[in-house]
């Protein structure tokens, strides 16, 4: 009975820890999933305290059997950070040593789209069916390319956050809960206004207040749009060089940043 209570206390502590971190602005999408997986691992073994042995065993026994050291070290890091927090409340908590699974930082190089490839993506989007889906994807792709917005910011963008009269839009829930205002080029305003008219004509009674809507009138699913984009990239004939990860929707953000820097540089000479 005492062991079951200790196990429940571990889950409760993890839940409170995640709530506290989210209140500070952290999304914790992947980290929360990993932490609760570890808690479940402890519960299945009747363990009420974090030990280095348990943490290492869980981190290396991945559900897909991954032997990637970087992936395993990131899993262990999730437990290590939580253990540092928990040790102040439960002195029996063991903090896995930093050198147990050394963290190897590895940032995968983004794919930088050329203007021709962005045009090809929008042309491919125009071939989608039905017409509302084509218009949504054409405009979404163009907006991400010329503003550097994150895909989640575009999906969560509501109609009342877009002021085409003023030529601006407001992102209210950016990374770490921050907000920012973007000022749009007149051509971008024209494109958004054209989409707005098509959207309102083809979907006069949407199910969500979002600016971009699906064919059902709902908000775009930020987790599923990557599949559609992968098909668009294939249709546009865009593929990664050998040994590189395939182009992503998020890479439009990197492309915007690099293009902006290159455009700015000659003006400073």
C-alpha cells in the first residue's frame, strides 16, 4: 500500500512540475510525453523514487528500439531536469550524472528554398482539390514564405488578428507565450484579401474563427499539415540532396531569414 502511494506521489509531482513549466511559457509537447512515459515505467516496476538505474534503463529501452545516442541522451535529459526539481521535495531522488549519456548537440541543417521552388510549391498547391483546399494551401505557403511565421502561428491565427486595412497581423501566442505584430507588404495584403473572399464564399459558416480553414470549416491541424506539405514538395519536384533530411514546411522560416539577411547586406555596404 505504501509503495502504491509513493508511486502515485511521483505521478502527482510530475503533473505539478509540468503545469508549473507551462505556466512559465514552455510548451513541453515532447518533453511532457517523455516524462509521463518515464513515470509509467517507474509505476510498472513499483518504484516510487527516481534512481539512476531506472532512468538509464528507460532512456535506452525506447519503444521503437532506437539506438541513436542523441535520442537516448535527450530522453535521459528530460528525467535529469525533473530529478533536479524533485530532489528538493524528495531527498531520495537520484539525479543521473551528466556524463552518463553525454548530450551531443546536433542541429540538422535546414533546407533553403529558392524563389523558384517556392513558386513551384504554390503552383502545386493550386492543383489541390477542392478549390478551398487549394486556396488555403496556396495562401498559407506564400504567407509563411514572406513573413517567416511558424506553421503553428499560422494555424492558430484568428480572423480578428488580421487587419488588412492596416496591413498587419498580430500573433498572440508565439514561442514562450510571447506576442508580436507583423507588418505586411501590399502584395501580401492583396493575397490575403483574395483568400478571404474565396474562403467566405466557399465556407460561409465556418466551425472555427481561424483565418485559415480546412474544407470542413475547421482550424488547420498543425500536426497533420506536414503530410500535405510533403506531397506538395514531391509534386513540385523538390527533394533533398543525398544524405539530407527531406524539405520541411518549417524550412520556409529559415529560407525567409536567410533571404532577408542577403537582401539587407548590400544596403549596409
